[in-house]
C-alpha cells in the first residue's frame, strides 16, 4: 500500500527528475544532444491544419561540400536501434538534417483507419522541406537527399516518385525497404500509372514505384536476414545496378541490421558519397 507520505515523496522525486531532464532535452533533436564544435541539434513543432509533428534539426559546425539537406524518417521503433545510429552518424559527418519519427506521423491514420491521400502527403512533405531550409538557414535551392528506415524508407520511395516534389531532390536512400505501404491511398484504377502497382489488399508496392524516381540517384540498403524483404529478394525486385540505381546487400541477421550495423553505416556513407559525386559531375 502506498501511504500519502510515500506518494508525496514519489511525486517530489518525479518532479525533480523532470526538472533535471529539462536542460538535457533543450537543444536536443530526437535522442540527439548538440555536440559543441561538431553540430547543433534542436527540435521544433511543425503544424499544418490540425496535425503537428516534431521535426529534429541538425546544423553542422563544418558543413560538407557540396551542401545537401538530408530529410530523414525513422522506422516504427522511432529513435531506437538502427534509425538512431544512422541519424547520429549523419550528424557527425557534417550534414544538415531535418528528421522526424515516422511512427508519430502515421499514428493518426492508423488510429482512424483512414488512408492518407497522396496529394495531402505530398503537400506535407513539401512544407517540411521548405520549413527545414528556413530553420537551418539554407538557400531555397539547396538539394535534398531523402533518406529513411523501414516505414521511413516508404517516404523515400514516395517523395522520389511524386512529380511535384522531385525538383527538391538530389538523391534518395531507402534503408530496410518493406514491400508495401500501408498508410497511403492508391489512385483509382482508371487513374493509376503502370508503375503504381497494388497487392490484393490495395497497398501500394514500393519496388515497382522506384521507377517513378526517373533520373534521381536512388539507393536501397537491405539486410540479408530481413524478415520482410531479404536482400536476395530485394535484388530480384530492384533489378541490376545502373548509373542511377544502387542496391547494397548487408550481411546482417534481421530487419534491424543486428550484427551488420557497421557495414550498414559504411554502405550509407558510400551511397551518400555517390549522390554527392553525381551532383558534382553535373
């Protein structure tokens, strides 16, 4: 039994812990605290209509050249696991980053059961990119590398394939790409282009949709032990590498890249460097 005295003591402890946490959370992005001399990190609320999402920003002390903005979306585990490791690594490499927790974005759709219309999703991504450039002090012409993990990788395929968003993009990197999306409403059959395919549940298939990225450099990084789409199956769906397409097969045990996270990071660096070199060659 919790006595009033014990309850009061516990409440005081919680209050003290909360007060101590405030200085830690201030100036953080997601789980990431600013690292003086390397990058500043903070979080802001982006609101559109009745929806809002926390966007985490990273501003490097010494930016890479050429300058890109990375738009990054986590998987359903949020900032835990590989998503957090990828986010922190990109911050330490000198990239400007705007990132968000994909679980937070899709939660309203999953709770209501109402699929998101493609034009509405495109407007939200466009607003996020525009706001991110403003928040980070970047020119409006700064190219974006859209990057994401698992559910966040669906954002990569979506953003690279929507014509109204493509002018923003310099490249795309999808990590742990699943076979389908489960929160977007597919166009009606009569309005559906050949590259937009759906399964028997009406879910948009991600790999065929990569074709819609056109000349945008697009990389997929997949685990050999991925329980959703193993790297071998990913290669079959993705096809051979081309001047604008690359698939990286990581020797890891599962969807979260257990046992292969170092290789994942190396392949991510290679993919980002490839996209940067493509921009320099233009």
